[in-house]
């Protein structure tokens, strides 16, 4: 099963390379950073955009924020191989600036395709940019750690939808410089196993 899903994900990579949705970002980046992990996972983590280390290694969350993410996964008994992790925007923005609304919009169809292939039960958004793709009207400071059940449309203008739980969390990078936020993120992370269990039992 994973192999079939992986080959579909590889097709999306080829599609991005062919479509070239953000030529300027591509020119400033070393490579496309698509996603990493287990395509059969029930849990997908979505960040914002690759940073310097990600751009060099071609994998999401491999810098300091990624190390912290790995530590938190360990705390709840998960490994990187158990989950799937990606970003909305697949090329590093210059000087690690925030991705622009146009850049996020350009990559959203590919993110939707990724989710359509993986069909996760829980989507964990890391940071406000990621959350706003799915829950555009909410403030992360008010809703972090609160699971929201939503219907995602699989294709633009399509009636095909599937139900998923979105769990908005702060971005691990924000917690690196802020002790209070670090604890908040650890506490929110501790909710993940219960949320997954609840979904499985419904």
C-alpha cells in the first residue's frame, strides 16, 4: 500500500516540477522540499515553508525546529517514520521570510493532492500560516491544541470531500526562543495520542 501511495506522491513531485508554480522561489532555492515520512500514516504534520537546512537536505523539519519536533514526537511514543510531514510551500523563501499569500495559494492544490493520496485522520498544522489554510478565520493564540473536525474538498470546485480532524499547534521554531511557548507546545503535543484514539473509536 505504501508503495502505491509513494508512487502517487512521486507523481505530484513531477507535476510541481512541470507546472513550476513559483518560478522566483524555485530560482532562489537549492531544491524542492516535498515531504517525508510514512505515506500510510494517519497523522500528517504541515508546516509553513522550508528553511535553510531543509533547502540543503531536501527534507522538511531537519533544523533546530525539526530536532525539537522529533523530541516531542518521542515524548508521545512516535518516530518520524510513523508520521508524514510536509510544508504548504515547497521551496525555501529567501532569507526564511514568511511565505506570501500568492505562494501559499500556488502550492495549495499540490498539498490537497498530497492529503488526498495519504488520507490522514488527523492533520496537525504547525504555525498560523499552515492553520489558516484550513481554518482561515481563527486565531492560533485562541485555538491551539483544540481539535476541529472539518470537511476538506479534495479538488478545487469539487464536491468530493472527506472528513478530517485539524489540530492547530504553534510552530516549533517559535518555541525555540520562548520558554512559555515551548511548554505550551509540549502540553498540546501530549493531546495527540488521545485525539488519534478517539477518532479510531468513532
